[in-house]
C-alpha cells in the first residue's frame, strides 16, 4: 500500500507541481519529471539497505521500513513542489496504514505455534530417509530446507505450522537420531505470535 501511495504521489508531483514556473516564464522549458524520477530511484537504494533476509528464520525484515522511506521521499517532493494538500493527505493515509492497519494485521493474522526440527548430518543428508521418518510418524511438514555446511556436512530443517505435541516431536527426534550419518537433532518450539 505504501509503495502504491508513494508512486501515485510522485506521479502527481511530476505532472503538476511545476506548472506555476512554466506559466510565469513562458520561455523556460523544463522537464520536472526528471527530478522526481531521480529522487525516487535514489531513495530505492536507501530503502534496499534497510531490507534484510534473516537466513536462520527464513524471514525478510525491513520491507515496511523501505516502503515508508519511499513514501516519505514522495511526500517531500510534494512539499517541495508546493503541493501541500496532496502531501498532507498522503501523510494521513500513510499514518493510517502504519499506525492502524499494521497493529490490526499483527493482532488478527493467523499465526500458529511453529515447531522446528534441525537435523545435522556428518556428510550428505538423506532427504528420502527424513521424509520416510516424517511419513512414518504421520507428521505433516510445512517446509523442509537443506543447507550444505562449510565442513561438508548438511543441515536439514523441518518446520511444522500445525500444533504438535512435544511428545510427537520427541518421538520424531528419536527416529531421526537413528538415521545414518546424523550427528545432532535439535527441537525448537516458537510460541504463537512470537
């Protein structure tokens, strides 16, 4: 929503903010859209610096911050172009998005407890054996990720979004420990909303 809002405002600024200059001096020829385009592309680099991929959690952080920076840049263009009403309306809508909708999203989003099992192999992981253990215990995994470590060992991360009992996870961990090449098994349970 913020990117859409900022893009709309940048377009309005590019199209209408400098018409008084052209009316006042008819001999002046300028392309005001170049100014807005350079600000918008420049702020994109700044916004990209705020986005981080947290590999451990497989989550991207900072998208709202980057979109907010981009929208604020468009608001600055509007204020600089003398479009105070457009800037005030955009500020109010952005405030509603950030201050009202974001907390509502956090409150009503369907976030269940996340259970995660990390299996460290001494060599190459056998995904077929891991899948067979999951199927044998009737546990539906939402995500299975394999990463190759620096020491030539693989790590398999199995995530479950369905509510699982610790006893079910413990039984699965015991089964996974018995697989060939397994060095360690770690269980993690992240509570709902955490």
